[in-house]
C-alpha cells in the first residue's frame, strides 16, 4: 500500500457569507481563526460576498487572502451572489481543505465541490437560525434549514462550540458521528491604563455606577427588551446604574420594526443617564470597554445565540457575566464560575441575577490566565490543524 504523505503546510479555503469589516460573532470567529492559521504557516483564502459595493473584490487582510463575490440581491438577512458557484469551483480545486461557516445558503454547493474534488469539507456550525415571525421568514427558515442539512450530509466533519449546544440543536443532533466540539478563539489587545481611564471619563463610568454592559446588535433574538424590563428593578437598588450598549443599533438588517418598538423606552433611559449607545467598537475600544464594566449580560432568547464570545472577552478582564440559560450560552459561566445564569426571557430573574453579582463581586472571580489559555487563537488553530490532518489521512 503506498505511503500517503500529509503536508504540514495546508492550503485552506474558508467560505462564509459575511466577513470583515462586517461585525458579528461569526465573522470575528472566522477572522481570528484565519489569522491564527496563517501565523502557523498555512495559506488561507476567505471566500465571501461583496455585501458592500465599496469593498475591494480582492485584498490581503493580516496575511489572509479575501475574495469577495458581487451581490445581485438580498433576501432577508442573506444575499444572492450568482458568481459564487463559479468561484467556489475554482478555489475548492486549488485548496487542500474546505472549511465552511454555517448558517450559509451556499454551503451545500461548496461542500459538494469539495467532495467531487476529493477535498475534506469541514463545517463550523455557529448557531441554529430562527428568524422573526412572519410567512416570508418561515419560508426563509425552511430553505435555510434544508440547505444546512444538505451541507451536513455532504460534509466530512462538523465543528461546534460546545457539546451542550450540540445536544440541544435539532441540526447537530443528526450528525453526532462526525461532530467535534472546539472552543471558539478569543483575543483582545491589552489596553493601557490611560486608555481605560479616558474611556471612563468619556462615559462617566466612575460616577454612574454600577455599569452593566451589553455587546450585541440591536436585534430581537438578543433579548434587549428583557434587559429593559429588568432595569426598573435594578435601579431601585442602584439608582445611578447605567447600561453601556456596544454594537450596531441603527439600521440593523431586518430589525427596523423591533428597533422602532424599543427606542421610545430606551430614549427615556438615555435622557436620565441610565443608557448609552456606543456603536460599533474596534478591538482596541472593546479592550477599554470591558474594564469599565461591573457586569456583562447576554439575555439572548433563542438558539441563534450559541455561546456569546463577549462573555469570554469580559471574563478575561475580570468582569463576570449574567447570560440566559440557553444551551451553549450558559456554558462559559458554568465552566469558569464567573457569574450567574438567569432564566430565558425572564426580566425578574435577569435583574435578580445581576443584583446578586453586583452585591458580592468577590464570589465571581475566576482563573483569568487559564481562561486566556483555553481560548487562545493559536490553541484553537492547533485543534483545527489536528482535525484537518486526520481528515487528510483518510
């Protein structure tokens, strides 16, 4: 039997709908992993869509080649890019491994090309999709579920964040035989004390205490209204408390009706200094954001949230978290002991959990160095490397 030599150097094709500068947990994960694989000596090409016409069709970003396919139309939060298949054929042929980030409408076609060319196809499954209620969204959900399941059948292996999420996901529970949990890559720049202090001065975090952080898009699945409903209870005990909301809060795709419904109440809190929108923050700004918090909350409502990378970013800065009890989302607190889990969609439970953490912060300290090691992008890239090597040997 001939000896099969598996190269240490690999050409890795990463495929996803949105990539940087788009901001979401999925795109941040993909960017961190791609950069870490490049640093380990691999060639990484990211194939994605040109969701913004002003973006370059092709460029190098931190050593990663980014190829963007023009968009012809949008469907809900997705896009249609007719040339996607042609470019996928070319790039899949040129690479050793095809890694796809799901949810993604085009995933089955790309996974099929990998199969036809004898290249291992690996799915990184970030979350189930549950669009807001409505006839059209039900149709979109059905089509996306079908596409994801086709990709799952065609893929050689599937990666997810935690076994907890896998056990509770209708999609992942079908593919237990080819499933590996790998923690997500998390890193942040180290902020200087001057930068942290300047952030505090700009947002009055020394006088408006305690500070409750939320880092997300203003989207219905994120549970912003649960925090809004919890605030009156928190303010009774801490009348100077404020929420700092980091993330996109204007013109969020598919969320205008949700924003219109919440904004009148949020504006009232803004006027009285209990709420501040910070907008999208770059990594350096996020690094200054976390040390100014007393607690972070992730009150998400459904399985479109699978972990909450921001919880780990906060914990790395010594900040405890209060997530909802969603599968996967509850795991960071359960694993590291830095916070409390609240009931899903229950503002009273959220308020009580936040107050318990604020009242006794010393109870929720963790091993920060161990947390940083567990989520170091290089460590996560090594786990992917081992998986890719195993698949290539087959």
